[in-house]
């Protein structure tokens, strides 16, 4: 979202400050009016919910008035809601205690671990398979169109349908068990449920990676590869020394998108396992935890979603800063044709 | 230079969005005047009735009948989705918005306390009082919070023990008797007992039944202080854990919800099944059912003292919104829903268990629904799930810890201790 708004802002504001001619100044003022509707819309659909969530996260959830048995407003909470999640402190009669198992508070770090585990494993698998598929799709051979279409099918299926599909495959009497000739209760085991999610997610999202990487591959001129071939580079050398460095910018953007997507994964585990498995929470991701918490106390849920937002933001920041996945710059240089 | 200016512009843009957002955030809220509980008590006029999806077309004919008799107080039907969670959220949002058009709402028995404590339900006292003397006591308990009746029981539901008449002549009356009968299942090469043990609301129902049957309780009279860490409660949960451990409850049953259990029973793979009354007619008529003429129902097995087991209660209550403008009409409509004729129609048209005790002795209904007299025993001795405003957290505490115990990841002692702690934490705010 931010990149989309940044680009028009950047282009209109380009004239240097000194020596602004009257006409240009008029243009700039005119531009502000053109942007205003967009800004107002963004304020309503993005600004308001975020600010409102942050304000709520500093309020206590409604508690019971013990004399009347009615809910009363909780009042200002300070950082109590954040401490509740990060330090696992649950309110109890007279002070705080460590959150007991069976309360949502106790699941925070478990959910963080599960979310990152899913992210790391699925992104690695999807990158490897996606790259492989992209290279196949990039070759010229008969029936290439059919292969491309076939590879895209999983991506075209809505996630909810995918999740139900794999739910049936992984059911006790399902195809997965019939194929391997065993009777695994996939969605109830701790690791089997996690692998069920990973398999389904990889199946679904690899085409997305493949497509983004393919776009990068097609920008590599054939001459480069042919020149390397003439110079006597082997296939393996050409892949590591020529193809990979040249496709890296596109690859990094694809990986960044997938990481951000995977960190807020909700629909697939919510439908496939209901967040269950193991002793009940083996596939509870941060987003699932937020949704569960909303029914128990929206203010505490706001704190949790703010924490989730910050975690995802930090991961994206680290990735862009240190691994050089710069979405904007890549687009700009692509436009200039200097990739 | 250029980049710096770009950044400033970008930042000021973000700041602008944030400020506008804050202004909008400040707009929300605002209060009305006066206590809505004491307003519009004698209001008469058109009202709206809100309920989840009317699957068997029960509500529309009833409302048509009402509207014919009350042309000035017409009822409009607002149908919600068929998902319980969505119904709950829809009600919450409309109550928060103080929507005067949600006059009479149909609430799940386990939501009643929450909505009452939020101050959204009109206490049925004074001129809005309804007669509960002819209703089953446990159903009235689900609608009562803090000693006040906030809703009128509308439909009920209780657990039944389905058993195979070709293998077992007389149904077991206690858990221990049932476990003895498991030898028969072993010889027949089928599973012995199953209920709903997947990690969802059904597990709370089954755990509560096991604990209540053994003489334990989950929460105290105030509805929030835990009482589950007791010897009796332990006995109850231990029965289920032992069942899984020694195979009397098949391992697959840990993934069972109502439907999987029903399918297994209809496929002849189970000797005993705990389930709701809806299974009865399906198992009698389903093409895939191999047990059509080979099963019957009995009350849930008890504790060995001659009494049947303590079923958890399903069903719905009808409540009046405090924001309703026509509370007297709403009250009259609720009485209409509870009338003998309406209750009988619920049963014949939708197989919804009545809350009026007298209907269970109705010979016409009994000849049509073979399970009715058994269901009566089940509901009579039922114990409602905890009536607490923190129900979502309490049911989570029960499910998570019972599930861990059933899977053998936790000892029964630890599970009950954690359950007790989590229920306590649920009741003290965040």
C-alpha cells in the first residue's frame, strides 16, 4: 500500500526547491488537491482502524463489578495488555500470576514460534520449488502454455477451498493415508498437523513464487547465458554464477512478499486444523490467536494485533535493510531498463 | 536533496493520515440518556425477531400465525447465518450500536449470561414477568444470571446414549456397567464408546457431563469461581482418560465431532454413542445406516446410584433487548413462543426439543418420536454448562486442558489444576 502512495507523491514533488516558477508552484498546489481524496480515503480505511486499535490496546477490557454482576468499563491500562502477552501475566484476584495453560495468554510465545516456523519452512520450500518451476516455464518447449496454466491452478483456487480440499485428503480415511498405507491422524498430531499445513501452503503458494521469479528470469537476455556457454561454463556454473545473481532482485521481492504473507497466515490453519493439533494448539498462529481473543476481550486483542503488526514490520525492515530486497528501487530501475 | 524532500513529503502524508484517523477515532462512542432497562416497558407495536438460519422452516409459519392475530403488532423475522460464531458477533454488534430494531433475540444458552452482564438483555421482572413453573428447571437455570431471569427458555436439547440392541439387551445405567459391556464390543470387533472429543465446544459438553455425572462441578454458584479441582471431578475426567488409554474409546474418537460419531455408529462401528436426539431419525432412515432396526436410546450412564448421568444442555433462549421500543409486545411474543401449541409445533416441524415438561407425556408426540421419554429423563437431570459471562474463556480452559489429558500429554491432576487456574484467570478480567 505504502509504495503505491509513495510513487505519485514522489513524482509530483520532484522539481527542485530553488527557482520554482510560478507555474510550477501552481502545479504543486494543484497536485495537493488531486491527492487529497486518496489521502482522505486512506485515513478512513487504514488510518482510523490502526489508530483506533492502538488507542484500544491501552484500555483495560471490561471487567465484572462484583456487587452488581454487570460489566463495567476497564479504564486506562497503560502497558498492562502488552505485558499480558509479552510477559505472560494474567490478572488474578489480587495481582498478576503467570498465565495458566488453557488461557489464551499462555499461548503467545507458542503462537510466535508456530508462526515463524511456518514462515521459515514454507518460504524456503516455496522458493526452491518456485525457482525450479520458473526455470522450467522459462524454457521454450512444446506445450509450454499448458504447463504454465497447470502450474497456476493451485494459486487460482481460493484458500478456503484449498483448505477444505486438503482437510479431506488428510482425514483419517483420506487419500494421504491410503497412499502411504498408514493410519495417521494428520490433523490431531503435533507435527503431523504442522506438516499438513506446510504441505497445503506450499502446494498453494509455490505458483505465486514461480510467477514472480519467472518475470525476473525473462528479463535476463539470452546472450548472457550463451556467452557463458561459449566461455565453457557448465550448466551448474551458469545457474549459480549467471542466472541466480541476475534474478536475485526479483527473487528477493518475491521472498519478501511471501514472508509478509506467511507471517499473518490465518485462513489455511483456521480451516484445515482449526488451530488445533498436538495438545490442542500446535497450529495456532498469531492471527488465529488474535481472532480467538477478540471474543474474550477486544482491547487485549488490539494489543496482540499491534504486537503482531510490529513483529511483521520489524521482519520486513530487517529484510529490506540487510538483504537488499528493495521493492521500490527495483521497480524504478526496471522502468529505466537498467536491471 | 531530492530524496530528503521526498521523505519529508512522505512523512507528512503519513502524519496527515494518522491525524485524520485520530479525529475519526475520537468520533466513535457517545452515550444515550437514562437507563434503557426502565424505558418502553409498556410499549406496543411492530417488532423484529432475530434468529439464526431457520433450517426446518419453523419460524416463518409461526410468525405468520402471530401476525394474523396481531395486525397492529406485526413481527418481522430477521434471519442470521447458520454459523453460531457469526450469530454471536452479529448480536454483539447490534447491541453495541444500541439497535432498537433487534427487539426479540434468540440466544444460545451459553451466551445468555454474557449478554445479561453486558446490560443488553431486559430482566424479565415486573410487568414483563413470565411463568416458568411449567418449564424444566435446568433450562430456566441457563437463562438466569445473578438470580434474575434474563431470557425465556425456548428450545432445549439433551444428550442420549445410543446403543446396539442386537448386542446389548439392557442398556447400562452406570459408567462402570457400560465399561463391562465393552467386552461385547471387543468380541464383535467394533469400538465400544464414543462421544464428541475433538477440541471444540462438543468437548466441553462431554467433559462437563463426565465431571457432573461423577458428582463434581466446574464453577461455583457465582458462575465464575472454579470448583473443578476436586476428587469427584477427577473421577469423572479420569473415566474418559482411562477409556482412551485402554481402548474402550477408540483412538479415532479424539477427532470426532457429532457427525463423525454418527457416521461411525451408523456404519456399525460403535456399540455405544453419546449424541444429541437429531441422530435418531437419521440413523433410522439413512440409506447408509446398517443399524436401522438395531439400536435404541437410553439416558446417559450414571454414577452407579440408580440416577441417570448429568447431560449438558443445548438449546436456545429468547430474550428482549433493552433497547427495544415495544417491550410489551416483545413479552407477549415470547409467551407465544412458549405456549403449548408453539412448543408442539417446534417438535413436530423442526424436531426441536420443547422446554415445556408436559409435552413429553403427549401420546401423539411420543408415538412419532421414539426417543422422547428418554430425552425427558436426560433434560430433567441435566446440568447446564457454566453460566458465566466469561463463557468463551471458560470453555477454552475446559477444552484445552481436557484435550491434553485425553491425549495423555498431561496427567488428570495437572489438567484439572490448570483448568481451575485458567477459569479463575478468565473471571478476573484480561
